[in-house]
């Protein structure tokens, strides 16, 4: 049985851990071995006990027969009859010797075959009974009178039996029983092997199909050999493979659609990129025009207005001088607007060089510049010290000029003008703020604040270009921060902004700044 023997070769323990077939076969074989061993033990014990009881019964029977046969001869002292009875017993197979003793234990007759040292013998003794039927047997005795107790023994017999043939028969019986057990065990193991193979084959097929499915082959199918639980499992496995195949097909179709969408999206992105590049070129062209082509005429216009004042002031009435002043002021306003547009563009294109900055010192410097510009104004500045940030100094300076300039501008006319700068914790973030007690604005128009050229106050009352907050928003956004305002008309405005405190918080701003 080579297929069976190979299971017990090298690595059987490892196979026992990894192979269901080997475990099933080993379990059934172990059960058969236990049952066979128990059956063989019981059979051997029963045969041995039977043979032993048979020998004892036969030996005792021969001794009893001899005792009864020689009873009268012993009583009468007839040696010939004693030996005649002994020869009858000696003629039986396996009897080795016969010995007859009288009442005093003296040997009165003996027949024996030669003894051998390599053979075991069993000895069976029996007493020779006295009168069994006293009335009858006393009349049969001639010349002698029975003395003593008629039921007392008048002697004994001893029969020695050769056990070699009985042991040979017992050994033969045990051998046949052992052979039958071995045949039963062999057929049982073979049946266990066939059963384990038949039970594990569907599982092995399922395992092979699962491996093939894992490797991408969804065409495999498990064969359904039975209608039991294993057959149901194979049917369920085939249904699962079919479902996976359909899912895979749907996924492939979805991936193909996604690929086509990506292709279309790439085309749209490329077109949009081309449009943005064109818009950037137009913006660069516009800024060049704004900084060169438009400024030159405005400069000439301002020069003509100055020439009119100097050369024709005496010839013009007050209304003419007013018109010249209005033209000059409009030109200056247009120059400021062009300068603000150019600044807005430069803020978006400038390469940033961030570093640690003391924002408090920058606020103090901008406040000193505002005081120097309008020394007649009395504005109180409250500046918290040592507020550290991480950013580009020129852009942060520009943002502070716009924010503090707005606070300075909108507190005009207040005798108790006050501008505060500091930091605070708000919703878990460190927030810097610039607060004033100026004119304020209506929060209903908040959405217009950061749109270029959108102004919430009359230009005659508070001059400006409407671009300052848009510039500040882009600067803060490039640093990865946020800006928002809270205000109330006639009470004042507070501008809040978050700025990075170190390089790790500045990363998002730098990614959006690279040009």
C-alpha cells in the first residue's frame, strides 16, 4: 500500500499540521487501532481462559474416572486390576503418568512415560471414595470386612498431563486470532485511507480552486460529487466565483469609464491650464501697461495741470482753478489705483523668504510712520509686546501698512482715537488682532470687503482705492493663515488674523506660493 506508507514517512508531523486528509486518516486509523487492540485483547484473553478451563476440566475428569475405576481394586488389593485401570487412562493422549496411592499414602501402582525438561506438565489429584452404596457393595466384598467410616477415602490417584500439545493448540488459536486481527486492521486502515481520500478530495479541489481564484483565474469551478454538506459547499463556492466574476466585470467596466473620464478631465485641465496661462499673460501685459503705458499719460496730465496753474492762473476764474484741481486730484486717484493694482499683482507673484519676525516691532514701526505722516493727529496706540510669527517681512509689512492705515484713516475726527494690537486664544488658535474705535461699517456688506474696488464709505469722507483689504487677504492666505473682521457702525472695527508661528505651520503657505 504505497499511498498509505508515504503518509508515515519523513515529515509526517508537519503533514499532520497542514493536511486535513492526513489528520482525518490519522484519526480514523487511531480509532481502528484502539478498537482492534481492544478486540484482540479480549479475544486472546477469552481463548486463553477457555483453553485453561478446558485443561483443568479434562484433567480433573480423568482423575475422577480413574479414582472410581480403581476403587474396588484398591479395596481388594488387586494389583492387576489397578494397573489395568491405569493403562486405560495412559492410553488417553497427553497423559504422562498415572499413580495410585492407598489410604496410608503408599504408592501401590504407577505407569509413566519418559519426562522431558523442556515440557511443562500439570498434575491432577483425586481421592478414591469409599462405599457408594453400602448395602449393595458389602455383599459384594468376599473375605474382607469394611472397617471405619464407609464414606472415608480409601486412597488417592494422581494423573500427570503433558501440556505441550494443549499449549501448541492455544498458540495456534492465538496466532489465528492475531492474524485475523491484523487482516481486520489492514482492511480497516485501507478503508480509512479511502474514506479520508474521498472526504478530503472535494476540500482539496476547493482549495485548488481558491488558489487559482487568488491568482486571478475566475474560470475555475469546483466539481460537485456528492449531495451532502460538501456538495452544498462546492455549489456555494461556484456561486461565489460567478458573483466575483460579475463583480470583476462590472469593476473593469467602471475602471474603463473612469479611465475615459480621466482622459476627458485631463483634456479639460489642459484647456483650463492653457486658459489660465493666457489669462496670466494678459494680466502681465495689463500690469506692464498699467505701470508704463497708463502712468505716462497720467504723469503728463499732472504736468499740464501744474502748467495751467503756474501760467494761466491769473486768466482763470475760481471755477477754472477748481476744475484744474479736480482734474489733478482725479489723476492722482488714478495713479493710486494703478499702483494698488500693480501691488496686488506683485503680492501674488513675489517669491517669499519667510523667517521669524517680531510682529510687535513691525506694528510699532508702522505706527511711527503714520504719526510722522500726520503729526497733528493724536492717536493712542496700545501694542502688546513680543508677538512672534514666521513670514515674509516685506509682505507682512505691506499687510500691516494697509490694516493699520485703515484703522488710522477710519479713526479720523475722533478726539479719543485708539488703535490696539495684540494676540488672543480663540477656538484653540492663536489669533492676532488690530482693533480701532473708528467709523466701523455695516456687517450686512461684509461679503464685499475683500473684493477689489469695493468700498463701503464715501471717497470724499475717507479716501482709498478699495484694494487694500484684497491685498491683505492674499498676503495672509499665502502664509497659510486666515483673516476676518468684526465691526459695528460708529463703534469701531476689529480685524482678526492667524499667522504661522514656525516653519512647520508655514508649509501650506509656501506650497501655494511657489512661482
